[in-house]
């Protein structure tokens, strides 16, 4: 047992040996703990990347199924939950790219009034959707969900400094677009 | 540069909503995929199938030599014997579960907690499969899956009992 590789998990499932994670049924129980602890933030990130609750739920389901399938390949490079975040963000970005390839009807850009908070939020969402993918992911995880840079760095496999730089660039771009 | 207005607004973008069924549907999809994979690829299932075939061979040998082409794989008599064997197997696993119950009700380590959760999931899968078998008792594939689940449960209980 002492030679087993261990991974960090939330809640009571700390320090499980990797052999247990690789067992399909136990892996599901372990992923349930990740879901229990992180679903609110994961759902919100998916919602803000995809724009509606239905697609966000589909992305969450797909991400957890991919994670379940990939537990064998999970090499304990980071905590399990940061890995699931990464799978989720990649799933959402893939879906975004798939949508861009679909022919879309031309719609007029909405006229955004800055008077009500709801309009301001809509304007910010629209501006965020125009950011480059990594800036968007870092901004949503840091400024919206409050994840620490160390965790974001682990999720995106970048350095903490990179994470901070991407957040700064995202804020600058958003400020320029919104003129706030 | 002052980013406070953007940061204040960003915090309001957190969006939460109730999704009481989301984990259940993830779990069902994962279990369905696992069962499909188990049937197609997993060696333990093939071993269980071989075991079942060996177990049923005396009954099948007693069956009429010429069965109609559209006859179900398992005859009523074979089904009755298979059900009796399953019931006996279940009883022995229940005895094993009884022996492990102390450890499982108060799991002392994360490993035992994980085994306990695995057994809960296995019991749920067994219950679900039982419901399917009630509607389609002649489907030998379902019985093979059931054997595999019981084998998994037996092995897990043995690991619990040997875990100190």
C-alpha cells in the first residue's frame, strides 16, 4: 500500500490509491465526490462558455463520462478534480468550435443598454465570448468563480504567472470592449 | 488601470440552477457503457460465460437433441436450474456480506470507504439488472451480466475481509 501512487480528492476520499481509481465502479464513486463538491462551479463555467443551461448540462455529462473512460490514463499529474475541470473546459471549447463550423443565420447585434444590471451582465457575457479561448477560460475561472491561480494553472497546464498574465489581458480586452 | 467595475460585474455572472437528475443520468450512462464494454471485451465476463456454460451443460445435455430453430436458448427447465444456482450463489455472497458488515458500516480507512461505495453501486446495478430479468428472464446475456456483477461483488467483499 505504501508504494501506491495517491491522488488528492475532495471530501472524505482523500489519498485513494490509484489502483482503486482505475476500478470502473469505484472510479464512478470517486467521480461522484468530485461532482458533489464542484458541480456548482463546473455548471456555471459551462453555462458561461456555452450560453444555456441545457448545453451546459450536456457538457458536464460528457465531461464526466470522458473522465470515467479515461481514469486509466489519469496519471496523477494533478488532483483529480482539476483534471475533470480540464476535460470539461476542453469539451465546452470543442462544442464552441463545432458551433462555429455550423452555418448560422445572420442576426443583428443586440443594442445593449448599460442602464440595468441585467443588460450590463449580458454585455459582459457577449464581450467574454469574443475573448481568445485561454483568456476566456482564465477569466471565467478566476474573476467569475474565484478559483485560485494555482488551481487554474493546474487545470490549464500553464504556470501561475501565465494564468495571472492571461487574466490581466482578458480584463484589458474586456475593458476596451465595454468601455467601463 | 482600475478593473474593479469589471470584477464586480464578473462576480454576478456566476449562475446556479437545480439539477437533481444530472448525476443520476451520468451514472446510468456510465453503467450502461460499462455493461456494453463488459459484454464485448471484458475477459472476466467471458470467463463467467464459460462458467455458466459449464454449469448448464448437464441440463443442456438432457434437453431434446433437436430443438426447433426458433427455440429460446434456455429451456424452462434450464432456467429453473440456473435460477436455483443463482439463488444459492447469492445466499453465499449474502453470508460474505454479513461477515464484512462491521467493517463496512464503520469504514476505518479511505480504502474501506471506497469499497463500501463500490458495493453500494454494485447493489444498485444488481437491482436494476434484476428488474430487466423480471421482464426478460430467458435472455441468457442478462444472466451472464448478473454473474459478472456477483463475481465483482464477491471479489470486493473478499478484499474488504482481507483488508486490515
